[in-house]
C-alpha cells in the first residue's frame, strides 16, 4: 500500500483569503491558490486544475503499462484531463472529467484505442472521481 499526501494552508475569508498548496514530494511547494485563481483566472492554481493533472498523469501511466504489456513500443502519450465544475444549488459540483489523449506507438490503432479505453476505466484517479469520465483518443 502507498500513501501520498498533499496539503493546503488557508488564511482569511473565501474571497480575500490567501492560500498555498504543497505536495509531499515538494514538486509543489507553497503554490498560491484561492478564490481569484479558481474563479477569476488569476495566476496560481486551483483544485480542479490539480485534479486534472493527477487524472492525466494517472491515465497516461496506466496506458503506458498496458501498451508495454501488449508489446507496443515507441510509445508517446500526451493527455489533458478537463475537469468541469458547475454550480449546484448553493455550492459547486465536479460533474465531468474529459480525457483528451494523443498516442503514438508501433501498434495498430484499434488495439491502442482499446487499451486507452481500458486505461480510462482502470486508472485509480478515474475510479476516484465521482463524475462521468469521457475521452477523445487520437492515434498516430
């Protein structure tokens, strides 16, 4: 079993608050985030962007494993996960995670697409998300 952590520190109210997010590894260290980075496109990060990065990286790793096990070499995977946050009553809900992935490798397109769909369903972050996970695949 593996346990990894991320942390956040928040000071102040919702709209005027100052906050930072960090990861256990130090890859992110005191990265600013807050209301303005989430809803006003200010510099910094936000939870949905971080979930999208986690989802894209998890999917890509799962797919790389499956492609390798299938004997497909020369692999390059470029993935974006678009996380949709929608107003839901008095709050917000993540309603969708959409993967966009471009894959190249020395296998045939139908096999690569099949493995991409299996990776979409099987990656741990896809399983974690309580949202519709969809995907567009480009092979070539």
